[in-house]
C-alpha cells in the first residue's frame, strides 16, 4: 500500500513529544508564563488524546505535544494524523514497542482510501518510521488490512467468484503457495453439493478455492464465506437490504488476509485456506425454500430460507477442513444480522468449542485493540434447527437467537475434536472515523493473527 510512513527525517521534521496524562502537570510546571498562556489559548486540556503544537521562540513549530493513556490504541494515532497540518513528523523520546507499533499502523491507516475508480483525495502528513518499530510486522498488517478493505469495497461486477479466485491465486503466487480451484459442475463430481446449489443460478459459476502453504508443522485451516453478492435468492431481499451485499464475501477477504499474514511471517505451520466463492442469484435453476440438500458431510439439510445461504457454503468447506483434523480451525463470515443486534457493528461476535482457544483470542484482542465478544454455542437451541424431513434445518423458524442457531448449524460440520472458532463479523464501517472510513473493514484480524503467532510462532 502507499502509506504515509517515511524512512528519514528532514530539516523541517517536527518532533512529537509523547506524555502520559499523569506527567502533564509536571511538564506544565517547567513552562514559561507565555507558553502556559499559549496552552490556555489553544484549549489544551492535558487529557488523554489531546495535542497541541508548541511555537518555537524564533517562529515556527518547536514540537507537538501529544497525551496518551498508559497504553495507546492505533486509532488514536489515526486521529492525531488527521488533526495535524501537512508536513513530516517524528516521535521523540523513548517509547515502548507497543506504542510505536500502534503509532505506525494508526498513522498508516489514516491515509487509507479506496481508489480503484477515482484519483486519490485523502492527504495526510508523513511520519518518520519510529526507530524501534517492527517495520516488517507493521507493513504486513497494513497490507493485510488494506487487502480486506479493498476486496470488500470492490463491487460484484468486478469481484465475482472468478475474480475472487484470482485474488487468492495472486496471494498464492506471491508466497509460492499451491492454489486449487474447483468450479461449476465439477463441484458435484468432487462432492461439494451445497456450494454448487447456492451458486448455480449465477452466470459466474460457483467455486471452491483451496490454498495450501507449508510442508511441516501444526495444521492451521481457515475457512471464509465468499458470497460475492447476495440477492437473497428466491427469498429476495428488499432494496435497502441488498444495498451493501457486495460485502458478503467479507469472510473470504479476512481469511485470505490472515493467511497472507501467516505466510509473510513464515510461521512454521501447514496453512490451508478454504473459500466457497459464489453469487446468490435468481434464475430458473435457483434453489428453493424447503428444498432438501445433500452435503459433503453426508447429512441432509432442509433449506429454510434462500437468504441463509452463507452457512450452506460454509458447511461443505468446514466438512473438508475437519477431515484433516487441523490443530486449529478458524472461520470468518458476514453471517447474521442477529450478531449485529447482539454486539453492534464494531465488535466481532465469536463462537468457540474450546474455552482455551477463546481465552487466548480474547487476550490478544485486548492487547491489539481489536474487540471481540463471545456468544454461546447453547446446546438447547439445537432443537430450534430440527427438521421433520431432513437431518437438520438451515435456520430456525423463529426470530430469536439467530446468530447462535447459525453457529450451531455450522458446528454440525465441525468434528468435536477439532479446536474451532467462528467469527461472525460486520466487515463494514457505517460512518467515517479517523483511520476507518465508511466501507469495508477488518474485524478480528489482528486478534486472530496475534493468537496464531503466539501459539505457533518460532
């Protein structure tokens, strides 16, 4: 990505002096009356998140003073980057690696915009790379976040199942991974019937995209929902509900970016990324409500609603993933509106069949400022997806607990002895905030990667 982080300072580079809020009073005591008056006139509060440009005695800017909590978050640095005038800046003093990494990533993302269809408009000041920042790690995370955002922001006209498969191939070529694509009627021959069923009405044929990398070490398998556009099928969405449905492949974008992070770091693992890439369209061969579907698992599914298509695609992928008994299985999906009702749009809802796995995810979510919240795989709710004619129904016929019943449906395709976490994400910012413009967003990506790197890194 074209970020606003530069290699070295120039003669006009302005230092940013960082204080924690509990040190501001002592700093103020060292100032002249004229500078104290300047602080007052500038409205400087000294609270965490506040900043002020201090004038030099001979004119110009001597330094920027920026106040942080004991621990910063990356978005506070995005905010600072949007507040300062154009120019170049550098961090001054001794700061922890966590703080400077947050600064680099937040500053870099402050310059993000989606420019596939127009010239860039966003301009942000430059930041000199902090001396003790982990540049490789920061750049990898910036690149991964941009990949998620760009893929989600691309409309389905230019990112259908075939183009999504090509995006996986691009990443695969970069890291010398093997990518296999099974498309169209070949899905039936290779026993991925639900992926075929959901995508068969579209002009762009459905696909199973399978990336493999690494020849030794623990097995990590990532599964992503790749519904490139969701009309709702015969249970057609209203116009307002269809408006953002280019983002319904957000799960696929997340696992591709997470796989890219793992490969970029050269973690000693055997990585597999599985994506069911489909478009849920309407045609004469569309699947119907109450159709009974065959599955890769060998169980039958009564289709409750054609707008609950993502879980069907995920079911075949999760079955294949479980067959290899991975040491870790994680899936990402823009699966349910019910999860957004439960936790809002800014938090990733997470389900897990392993308490230690969730505990580790939560620890790293807190450390990376990447919020998640656990919802239960509540076994009594399994009765809500019983079917009178098939082994399981794809959805409950009631309005309650929709995120949980969807996760319980996915669990039908995951072996009990496979540690598994399911991320139900919005993958979209509804409004512009510093570093996070409206549009596609990575959620849970930093938390998941930090957990994997901690567990399986060298």
